[in-house]
């Protein structure tokens, strides 16, 4: 049957979501899981935007061998060169060049004529083509551009060697019937269109990203760009799980398939949520907590008699576990490793040993260790692999008749132990003040959330915080059975991301 190519851009457009910065190890874990999920293409980053992005693309290209590894590049020689340098080690590399195409962006942002854009597009595709065969081109903001101009650009870049042409609805503006007409127009008006794969890339500003992508498939597009959990710039991108499950559940209607192993959908979604710090809304289609919960008595009655009465998908088909396996302090390293593999993690020996130690420490405090506990432990492990400052010790004194006081010791990037103490309005504030005295990087705390990740008084507490510096948001997470320690870890995590971004200060996002 006709196959639709699933192009995952969680690690590139998804990471452009405000506050969603991932370190290279976290990106690699997600890329490995995307491989298990069966995506055809992984857009691993925008190498020219920062040294961190460059390094992550290079690492993924080396380690993840089955899918195509795509590197994004703006339409200039240096960006295309960086994209090639970072992705050339991949078994199947791709360079994705983009350039604005709407008159709005041409006149207000780039201050260039249509002719200039046309030749830049052609030249940069030809330049990418000098390195490799697999080249994609996107005329940015295509849905607000004049269709005839888009046809002209597509014809030119296909002539220059583009093997995939992608139509981005960059600002999530178009509606499904209009998008269908645009895709059909391209398929009939661009003379050489059959020499390339036609792709779409929809944003969700009006909540139409999945609908527009599906409409494009009906009209003849055969590559969909999407992200896990729909994360991405502003309101996000088309959500991978919605597209894939719509195509699978309504195969009778769409008549196409994908290569996705849908039983990996749930696991992938949890991993991305855990590592990006973006929780999934309860009523989110396919992967939300309530997506398969039935509240009304009539519905419950129906589902008990025959699930199909109120369920259009089998929760097992997306890999929702029917029961949660529990480990305890009697479980050995082997059982722990097996469980990690089942949950989709591939840790290095060193990280595994460290995580196993964390598991043992936790098992001393907590009778039963669930999958959520393990995921939280591993996320903690991945967070600390690339940190600059490490939290070595935290101690607080507080109560209803004492001044909240905290003492902390951090290990600096050059291995020095740095200790300080501070008072605060409460214990968490005191800890943050003490850390600030050491790290000394101005920022504003904009969000602080604490939740218990499993039930029970001995549960792990997970803290999510967001801090802002120079208008950029950084997310931090920390987990521990002690919520003050979890809060300290979360702050260190956000500060480390902030420091890493400042270090890679050539940051220029799309
Ligand atoms: O939304 C957009 O236009 C993009 C391009 C870089 C493809 O993300
Ligand atoms: Zn985008």
C-alpha cells in the first residue's frame, strides 16, 4: 500500500518550543527511541544555530544508523557547510535548506526581491547537492505566499537537485480546504514535481495542524513533518501520534500506511515529556491520561461489554501498559537493566551503574519501584551528564519559629568545591539564594511546580521550574524523595541549561 514518510522534527522544531532545551545526551536518547518507533527521517537539529546543536546532530548521525538523519540549514553557504559537516557521518544523511517565500517576510524581514530569493534557493540547493544526494527544500511561510511563486520556486529547486520539497504552514494560518487546493495546485502546476517527494509541515496556531496534514495526504503529499506530543515553535507542530493513529485507525478512508511501530507511541511520548519538561494535557488525543478513560456510567457499561462500543483504538496498539511492573530492593542489576531496555533506554555502562546506584538508594526508601520511578531516575541521570555546576550538598533549617536557612555546596566546572549559605522566605527560597550567591547569574523564576510522580507517602517528588534570562526561558527538572533536594536539583538543571546556552552564545534560531 502507498506509504507516507514520517519526518520527525521533535529535536529541531520541537526543541524550538520556549523552554525546551535538551542536552546532547537527552537528544540522543530521544533519537534512539524515534528509531525504535520507526520514523523514516529524524531532523536532528540546526547545526549552524549553535555549537550544541552541531554536536547533537553529529552524535546522532554517528549513533543512529537506520533512519535518515537530517540537518537543517538556512540558505547561506556557511549554514549548508555546517549542516554537511555535522551530518556527513550518518548512514543516510539529508540536508534541509529553507528560505522565506512570502511577500510579507521578503519585504519586512529579508528586504529581498522574489528574484533574489529564487536564485538563492536554487544556488543553496545546488550547493547542498554538491555534498550529497538527499536534499530537501522548504519555501518558508509558503501558505501566505502567492501560489504561482511557490510553483516557480519548487520547479527551480527540483531542477537544482532537491529530492524532497516541503510546504511549511509556518504560522499555522491555512485551513484544510485551502491547503488541499494548494497541494493539488503544486501537483498539477509544477512540471517536474514527480521527481521529488512532496512534503508538508504544519503548525498548530489555529489547532489545525493535524487536520491540514491529513488533508495534504488526501491531496497527494507523501511526507509529513511532525513532532512527538505536538511540541514546537509557539503552539507547536502537527502531532506525530495524531497523524499516525488517524492514518492507522481510518486506513479504510485514507488508504495509506506508515512504517511506524505504533506500540512504541506511548513510550516515546512519555520520554519526550520527561526530558523536555512539557507535561501532556490530560485530554490530549491518543496519549493524554484521559484518552482511554471512561467516566460516564453508560460508556463504562458499554466498554465492559465490548470495548469497541466506545473505543475506536485499542490502548495496547499504542503501547499503553495494561499493568505496571514493580521492582524492589531485592531486584538485581540485570532486572533493572532489562526494565530500562523495555522502557526504551540504552545507557552507557557508566550511566547504567550510576542509575542502578540511584535505584538501590531509592529502594532503601521506597518499598516498590514503578516504571515512573525508573523513568524519573534515568531522566535525572541524563540531566546530570553534561552539567557544568554539580549540586554536591544541600542542607536546610526551617520551621514555624526559625528563619529558613540553607547551606549548599556545588562542584564548579573546574572541579572546585564551592560552598555558601543564605536566608530565605522559605526553605526553597533560601536554597536558591545560596546557589545564586555561588553561580551569580541573574535570572527570574517564572514557574515552580511540584508533584508526586507516584502515589504513596514515600513517593518521589518531581519539581519543574522555569527561569528567564535575557527574555529566554530555561526549564529545569529535579526528582528526589526529599522535595527540597528535588527543588535544588531542578534549579541547578535550569541554571546549567542557561549557562550552556550562554557558552554557545552564537545561538540563532529559525
Ligand atoms: O515552520 C517552518 O517554516 C519551519 C521551516 C524551517 C521548515 O520550521
Ligand atoms: Zn516549523
